[in-house]
C-alpha cells in the first residue's frame, strides 16, 4: 500500500506521439517522440513489438504518459517517461487513451 501523498508524486500527462520507429538492434522496442506540451518533445521507448504493435499504431495519436520518472538508459539513448497501459487479453498491453478533446499536456489527476 502507498499513501495518497506518495501517489500524488506520480505525474501523468496527455501526450501526442509525433514520430514512432522500430528501434534498430531491438526486436521489442518502438522509439516514440512525444509532445507533452513542453518546450522540447521527449523520447519514450515502449517494448510492445512482441505483442504485434507497430509504429503506425502510435503516430499522431494521444496517450497518457508518466512524466516524472528518472530517465532510463535504453541502448544508446534515454527513455524520458512511460506510456500507460493495462493488461488486456493474453497480457497484451491496451493503452490508456484520453478523450479526443483533451489538450496535449493536460495533467492526469
């Protein structure tokens, strides 16, 4: 169990995936470039290719991201957040989608 104060430390926001490409040298990773309403877009990796996802599943779509994780080194780059998903059938990730009219950068609370 965590306290409500601990939960409040997790920052989540709506982001728009600007670009998505299969990460060269990996059979699992897709590299996302995400607009979170900040000055610069972020690079966020997701390891969902084994579940049948392709870059086209992400481009120009909004998702919910955790935005205050410490950057994690992935190959020769850093992932600067995490896309949120739930376990679907056969543990295939199902991504959390904001309503269509929710603005990029909107905070989740």
